C-alpha cells in the first residue's frame, strides 16, 4: 500500500471507528490480553537475562553461578518490568487483540509495532549485556546476595526505561518521516471506543441485576 493509499485508509478508519459494533466485551477480552502480554514478555526477558548472565559467567564477568534462586529473582524483576511496560503499551496491545480485520490500516500498524518491538528487544539485550558486565567487571563488586538482587533489579529498570524511551523517539521519527502521525490517532480512537464500550457493557450488566 503506497503512502497516499495509507493516508486514505487511516482517514476512513477514523470515520469508521465510532460506528463499529464490538459486541459484549468481557473482562477476559480486555484484561486477559494484558495478562498474557505481561507473562510472555516477562518470560522473554528472563530468557534474555539468563542467556546474558550465563555468557558473562562463562568468561568471568558474572560471579554468581546460575541457579534456580537467581532465575526466580530475575523473573520477579522481569514481571515488574513487564507490568510497567504493559501500562504504556496497553493501547497497542488491545488494538492488536481486538481489531481483528475491522480496520483497513490494521495490518500496517501491526507490522510497524512488530518492528519497533524487535528493535526494543535488540536494544534491551545490548544495553543489559554491557550494564551487567560493567557492574561485574571486578570481583570486588560482588559482596552479598542482597547486593546482587539490587543490581539485577536496578539494571532491569534502567535498561527497560532507557530502551523504551529510545525506541519511542525512533518510532516518532519514523512515523513523522512517513507522514503517518494519524496512525496514533487511529489507535487512540479505537482504544477510546473499547473503553467506552466496556463501560457500557458493565453498566448494562449492573442494570440487569
């Protein structure tokens, strides 16, 4: 789809969104998708973290041997980080889950979100690798398990926020380069429609009692 066709599709979608019939939205539809996102992202981050820690341990830059306790600690930090990410990405998550062929521009928006997501994971992996290596560049930095937990949690937070901000900047640049800032308007409008419909469904259920 060329640039002009995309622009036209976005405009038609913005006009169509207020008239969409979404049916009954259950809590599973709205919150189940968010919970699945948190679980999948936390496991993916855990896999990245564990792979990096094992790699650094094998070359002497990580002094705590791989263990179940360490994996659970990393997963706990990854869960908190994933919940943090979910709060910012909820509009995109629900858009991808609920749009289901209803909008002409959906395929383009999903593909762009996938590309930005891959970019985020690549940037996260690189940043996490070098940050952890810098903390453990000398054995004197390793003191207690409590210190290790603090370092892992701190590294997780810094890398997540930093990667998200950088990807957000590049995403904005890319969207502006293409002149497709209206894509965010489509997502915001669809999210507003979902929220409004969820409130109406909840009110209807209460009235039926």
